[in-house]
């Protein structure tokens, strides 16, 4: 077993941007283009394909997207090497600032 830290790889999905570059703004614009290429998906499936980063994608669907939009797979999928996990930056709200301020303790002088 290797003692090196494993490299995490992720990806960015650019389908919405590539559609917009071609004047396609409605997710339903893809339905007939995919159907012409033998990929029949529901409106909901196409919406998720465009609006979300797909976890799994068949090569047939990827090939149909590339053919319909005249792209290569690299135009849709951008590999990204994830860096080491870091703690999220702390955001400071006004409430947090106010709660962090404590008044000075009052000194009460006794009357004699």
C-alpha cells in the first residue's frame, strides 16, 4: 500500500453554458435533439442533466449530447483536482459580532 495521500478528482459540468452559447435556453430544447440520436429521456431527466452536475451519465447520452451540440466530451466535462480539505471560512454576521462584545463589569461603590 502506498503511504502517499490520495489525489481527489472532481469535475465541472458545462452543459448549460454550451447550450446558451448556441442560443438554447430551455432545457426542453434538448429533447428532440437527443431523441433524433436514439436517446429518449423525460423532461425531468433532461432538466436534471442540464441544471445539476450528473453523478452518472451513460456514454450513449454523452455521445448524443456531443453530436447534437457539435462538441467534444472535454467541452462538457472539465476535470478538476480537488486540493486538501480545509475548514470553511468563518463568516461573521452582525449578530455574531454583537454577541462577541461584552459590556464592562460595573463597579458599584458602597455608600458610607
